[in-house]
C-alpha cells in the first residue's frame, strides 16, 4: 500500500515523502520503502508432487454491470480450456452499462448493441457449457468464484433458463486457496496482485478470457507449491473451500466490526443465496 505519511526508507534510510513510497509488512513489522528499495516477496518453490493441478482445468470468468452478483447483468463471459482454446461471449444485457463498469472492463453500450448477443440466447449457451463441464466432473476454476457462480445462477433464473447443478460442481477458487496458504498475507489480494507472486502471466485485467486463463494458472501454481493442497481429492477440495471461505469471511467480519464499519460479509461459497446490498 502507498505510504500516507512521510518517513524514512527501511532499505536506503533516505526520506520518503508521503505518497511517494509504499508500506510493507516484512516479518510482522510495518516499514516504509522507496519503490526500488522494497524487498521482493518470493513464493515457495514449485514441487514435483502430483495432484489435481495435473488434471484438465477449465478457467471461468465473467464481467457484469454491477459488483453485486445478484443484481449484475452479464456483459461478457469466457471458458478457457487446457488445449488453449476458449469459448467467449459478448452479451447485450438490455440495460445501460454504468460508466464505472465500463471503466473496469472496457465494454461499452455501443459495443454490446453492435456485437453483443441477446441475453437469453447467450446465457443459454453459457449455462449449457458449464453444466456439461460439471457433468464431466471437470474442475472449474474461477477467481472470487462466488461472484461468477452467483451472477450466472441469478441470470439464468432471471431469463427462465435451466439452472446449473452447482451442488455437483467441482469449483476451485485461487482467492480462497491463497488465503488458506498465506494467512498472514499483507497487501493486495486481487488477481493482478497475486499473479506476479505466483509467477503467472496476468494478461489483461477484467477481460474475461484473460482473467479465466490467469485464474487457472494461479490455481495450478498454488497447488504446485503446496503439496497438502495439491493432493486433496478435487471433491474434497471443493467441500474444504466452503469451510475455508466461511472462516475467512468470519475473520473479515470481525475486522469490520472492530473498526465500526457497517458491512456484512457473505459466508456462502460458491453460490450466494442472500442479497447483501
């Protein structure tokens, strides 16, 4: 994080003006650094152990109009496959795309009106493709999966389309895995923050196919560096993530409560059933 106050660099011991450096937690202690003096964080080395990361994994990502998964309308989606192929959809949501959403993913009203698919048509294809992967027991990798899963589930219902049997799915969420293997992590936890640490190409942020590929690569990299995670049966891993996500959420809720912040953290993963916003 950027340093809010002036101080002295823990590396070169020269003055760092407010906003010109960064604050890092190193070995449990917060210090200020010039950008060029900050120590590099290094992930554990990759192992040679086998595990689910050797299986075919399909990356999944979507972009929407809103950050609330039960209220968003999907504007793009992607499934990326181990052979390098990908399925992508551009969707005309039928509602205006808010400017802040366009700022995030770059998709405009003009783009979806010109080239976007009708929502019911595109969503039917997305739902069918995901359901087929679940039927084949293919692990589906999504970063912050509760957003993608809940948004797709809600959109299918909104358009009267068949639901997906999420109770039979194998979902792998690198954001949950990272919090589990790095419980004392200080710093950003977004996809773009974690990819350099795990030596994964981040691609173009908030572009569905790029984020889906990065998510799959991140999952593989975490498993390759943490044998206890990699050796878990994929179904057992899915069930474990339900518990890990809930506990991580309870920790975050305690933090918000301690700060007096009126925020409610969902404990449901990968499918949320309560609209918190």
